[in-house]
């Protein structure tokens, strides 16, 4: 027969160690042992969950990038057309000024 001395002290040491590391989920040694047995399963569940979350975020980012790319293309086309029209309007104004016979200030001064 074997006598165990200080087992309470040993369990107190384990509990103190867990508390020092902010692990307060365990109230008994059985809970610690059950956690130890199921740790690999819990770890794999956490990894799987986060892998799924990462895949969902990747999918969402791909969709966001596609939408942003389309918006950029649309804005680019809009502004290209806007500025081309503006250039054409300015060319037309310049042409009308040149053909109207009105001389600008420098041309008037040089002809005097």
C-alpha cells in the first residue's frame, strides 16, 4: 500500500499556475484531465473554423476587388469622355475666336 503526502499541495500548485496564466475555466482536476483528453479535437475544430472564416474573407475580398475594379473602369470612362468633350468645346471656342475676325490684344497692338 502506498501513502500519498501533499497531494492537496500539488493540486493547489496546479490551480495557482493556471490562475497566474489567466486560465479560470477549470474547477476540478477531472475538468483539467477531460480538457487534456479532448484538446486535439478542440484544437482541430478551432483551426477548421478559422480556415473557413479565412476562406469566406478571401471570397468577400475577391468580390470587393472586382466591384472596385468595375467602379474604377466606369469612372475612368466617364472622366475620359467628360474631358474629351471639354477639349472639343475649347477647340470649337478657339476656332470661333480665330474665324470671327476679332484680333486679340497683342495682335491689335502689333498692327498699329
